[in-house]
C-alpha cells in the first residue's frame, strides 16, 4: 500500500492496526489521475468498491481496510481521503 496517497486522518486510522471482525467499512473520497477505464472500474468492482464512474476523476466509496490497501497500491490512484460528515450551518452563521 502506498501510504503517501492517503490523507493524514486516513493514514492515522490505518496505522492503528488491523480491523476487528465486524468493523464497519470506511467511507472515503478517491481521486484518480484520469477518468477510469472500463478495466480499472472492473478492478474496483472486483475488490468490492462500488460507485466508481468512468466519466469522473473523483468519486466516493465505501470499502474495507483490505480493499483500501489494494486501492492505494494502484498506480492510477492519486489520492484517497477519509470522508468527513458535513453539517449544515446554523441560521445566522457565516461561511
């Protein structure tokens, strides 16, 4: 796995050891170097990653730690970031 492709929060999470049985999947944002080819999309599907789009270079995915390790080793992946839950601004807050 190329840990340089992981953002800091995701790399920290992955460094905490192996997943416990029944551990939930990881929600991430994936950036590719170019739009995926149909072969690359098939590779992602084979390791259980859904949501990859051959027309985009950024997509969100939900995957296991093992799938993340495989994904980060692919040369056509440029960055994988831990997804963050966005919360709406409260009324009156400025951006």
